[in-house]
């Protein structure tokens, strides 16, 4: 099986080359890279929830508009949370597909896997169908849970105009709010007492933890 990050690296190379179907321009690539540097320089990683912190309790709706609570999920066992920027993000879609491939192994450890996204439930429903996902994508309206975990950030004007709007990625309709905010790339492993066991958080959304790394953590904490 090809590793997730091998697929992400290959996609990034193709995407940034300007090839079809994206036809991204060199200027747009620079804007994206510069914004990643800006985010890191802002010190956003200094305030994110880390191992040993408590997961804020939450009650969110899934892609079917069903209410799901952290209390209920943790009563069943450990919890894996992957923050998903949206159906428009190819890197996120690769991660969702990779997690689906590892879902049975994750469940075998007694853990539950969920994704959390600011996109509206209708978009998450499309994502679930597209990738045949057998786990929920919960709607984090206005990035409220992401904000509590310290992983929410606002996009800059330049990247909004030159990249997002240029690619017709209108987050105001996708997320149902006017904030132009997103969660950092993040995957959390949570113990049954609500304590964060592992926090993989980065401004570089083009790289993700391998599902195998998450499995190793779950097995080590059984």
C-alpha cells in the first residue's frame, strides 16, 4: 500500500507544476508557500492543545444532521479526531481515503475515528459518499471546537483573492459563515478520560501523520 505522504508529495509536485486540471500559476504557488511561512511566524503553533491537555467537551452534528457528543464517543473507548478543511482540499481528501483504508485496524484497538470540519453537513455528506467513508464528519460551525484547541486561523486577504477566489473556492458558502477561517492540519488521539494522548498539528497542510503512526499510538495505549 502506498503511504499517505508519498501520495501527498506526488500530488503536490503535479499540482505546483501548473499541469491540468488545476493550471496553478507560479505566483499562486508562491502566495500559498508565503502564507504557510506567515502562519508559522505568527506563532500559531505556540497556542495549540498538546498531549496532556484535556479535550474540550463538544456536541456537534454529523453529515446526516445527527447529534454526536464527545462524552458519548469517549464512553466507547479512545477517540481519533482528524480535522478536515473541506471537500475542496485535495490533501484532506487523500487523508480521508487513507484513514478509511485503516478504519478496521483503528476500530480493532477499541477506538472511534471521526473527522471534524467547518464545512456544512451537506458538503460533508458529499465527502462521505465520494470516498465511501464509514466514519462521521462532524460540523464544527464557526470553527468553535478548533478555536478551543487553538488550531483555528484566518486566511489573509492575498491568499483569499489570488488563490481561493481564483479557484472558485468560496468558503463563505462552503462553511456557511463569513469568517474565512480554517483549522490547521491536525490529528488528535484522545484517551477515554478526555486527555489528549497525541497531538499532530502543523501549518503545513500538505503533510499528514500516517495512519500507521496513529495505530501504533492506539496499540501502545490500550
